[in-house]
């Protein structure tokens, strides 16, 4: 397998998880997207806002060394990374834009090399090299797509909404 084959395979799996996140939200109204469905207090839209931040941290900042493209909305609430005050369309649009920038960063990255910026020390185990950073982002997105899938079922009983 060439480096390009590996990169495209990683992006294929990451994009599938991102598509699942967006598909799971489809059909929910603003009230449903901004109402906590679990005891910890996070909201479905807040979880997508969290994924925007994760894309920025891992694939923009750590992998590529970029400091731009931070989410434009204020985070608030007792479980602040997982609640957000923003319009649904703005969060989903920003998530797609973050993903597109992330993909560009992954395509040009040397996956065997250390990332451009070290993550916070407590997260260093996820970033020995570019490949690990991308794999961690796949893991993070898949984990939260699963959370959203369960919450969607709790909200309206619908299941199996992602493309996988």
C-alpha cells in the first residue's frame, strides 16, 4: 500500500463517521437538538460543536500546526463542551467546513512523522505520529456518532440512520 492509499483509506473511514453524525441529526428540530437527553447534560447539537473543536485540535492544530478556524460560537452550560448557543445550520455547516480543512491537512501530512504541534501532555499518547492523530480522530468521531445514535433512539425511536 502506498502512502496515498493509506491516506485515502483513513479519510474514507473518517468521512463515513462524519456522515453518520450528520445523518443521525437529520429530521430533529432545534428543540430536540438543544435538549439534553442524558443525565450528564450534553445536547446533540453540543456534541457536534464538540466534534468541531476536536477536528480543530487534532487535525488543524496538532497535525498541521494551524491555529485558525476555531468555532465561532460561545460554549456554555454546566457541561460546556457539549452544549452550544448557535443555530443548527451554522453548527452543521461549520462542522462540514472543519472536515474539509482537516481532509486537506491529512492529505499533505507525513503520517509517519511526529505531528507539527504537541497536544496537551495528558493527550500525548494519541499523537506519537500523524497516523495516530488521524486514527484518534476516527475513534473520537465514531464514539460520538454512537452516542448520537443512542440519543436519537431515545428521542424518537429511529435507529440505523448513519450510512454504515
